[in-house]
C-alpha cells in the first residue's frame, strides 16, 4: 500500500510543474547578457528588441527570445575550384559571422530567419553555402597566377570578403575577419611550378658563369 501523504506529495509536485509551465505564457523575468539582445513577443507578434539588462513583462501569451550576437566562426574547404585559365586549386576560407543587434534589422528579419538567429548550426550551414558560392565566383574570375602567387592572394581574399558580405547582408548578418589561410594545388601543377623555379635558377647560374668566364678572360688577356 502507498501512503496517502506520498500520493499527495506526487500530485502536488505535478500540479506545481503544470502551473509553472502554464504561467510562463503570462510573464517573464530574465537577464539579457552583454552578448545578447532580447526579442519581446506578445500573442505571436514582435513588440520590440531589448538590449542587455534585466527584462520583465506581464500579459497574455508574452515571451522573451534571446539572440546571441557574439561571433560564430566558420571554416569552409573546397578542393575543386577552377580558375579562368582552367587550373584546379583548393581553398580554405575562415570568417566570423555576427547576428544583428539593431532593433529595426532584427524586427524586419526575425520571422523569416528565426532559425538562423537562434541556432548556430543553421547559421553555419547557410554561411557555408554562401562561402562556397563566393569562392567559386572569385576563383573563376582569376587566372592561376592572380589567385595563388604573391599579392594575388590578398586580392582573392578581398574578393571573397566582398562577395560573402553581399550575400549575408540581406539576412541581417555581418561578416568580419575573412581569411584564406590555405591554398592547395594539384601535384602536377606543383611539379610544373618546381620545374619553372629550377629553370630560372639554372638560367641565372648560367648567366653568372658566363660573366665569370668573361671577367677571367679579360684578366688573362691583361696579364
């Protein structure tokens, strides 16, 4: 037999849990951290955006949704990119993505991009797609030398930065710190580049040997 007081205790706990869950629809009292903004919602409609601090409200079906505005890091690899002169290279691109803090941007975009604003994985998936597109556009408009050698790398990074920012802006997202830390090329292309370097070194050595022989001949003639 189960004691009556134990049954009453269980029913009391269940009643408190149900009451607490139901009451959440009518009030909230929460702290918005420094890297967050709060979206106030009443009866399914956005009422405003709150900056960091203490937030509270009472009403019919009120809710507070917090959006984290700190950086979300992304790293995207694409090993198969084709330059305008039909050379194959691979890129690794990294960047930091920030959700909006401005009230007007959050309000105008929240209903359409709610998952991206609240879920890091959804944000990373969307930004990965954008980054892959930006990489293909920028590499496809450049020759191999312009994308890989010397200052061409920085031009490539700037192009990806511009393309990526343009794709993210309509969603209210900001992209910063775009970098291209790694560029890979096929073994065949690497072998060709090595051959070019060796040929240049051999040419320079031949010039130096010829100049040396010339000077020695002049010296011998003088003697």
